[in-house]
């Protein structure tokens, strides 16, 4: 039997332990899930604390990375705004080596990698911004 063009190549299930963090992860009226679906060309279904991602292997892997980074942010008591979702997507889709991408996602999700101002905390939303924060930590002067 021939495979239909709209059939997913891969189904991936993610389970989240803390239900109290799910509303912020999903966003108001699931806006975060919709953004991830649109930008990564996957289909996402949320049922309680289980998120099912359907799509090609590349898209589902990137979506998993985005959810992992956003979940880590929430567990580190950082907010998840639509801009943060876009940042996680931008990092996961960047064309850099795996180590650089992992470092950027970890910096995005981690508490120590941020700049604190009077109004808010600023954390990297791309691999370049993550590299910039690393350079700020290492050197006195950065161009």
C-alpha cells in the first residue's frame, strides 16, 4: 500500500511531569504549540501532560529540542513568552554543529546565562547571541 503524502513519517511522544507548568509551556490558547507547528512544519497534539509530535524526522527532532529547552526554562523558574518560543525555534533550526547548538539551547534554558536589567532578564535567543554572552564572560572588551 502506497503511503499518503500527508501521513507523518514519525510520531514522537513527550511526557512532562509537572502539570502546573503546562499552561505556560503551551501558551494562552495553545499559541506556543501553534507557533512550533507552523515554523517547524509538524503537527502537535497535547493531551494533558503528553505532547505528540507528528512529521518528518528532522522536524520532530527540532520540535523535541524546542520543547526540551522551553521545559528547562520553566523548571529553572524562567518565563516562556512567544519571543522565547521563537528564540528556541531559531536556535534549533540554526545551521551550526551539534555542540554549538546544544550549548546555545542550554544557555537559553539555563539561569546563569542571562543579563539582568532593572526591567527584565535577557537570555540568548540564537546561537550567535549565546556565543556573544560567552565572549562577554571571557573577555573585558568584546566587539
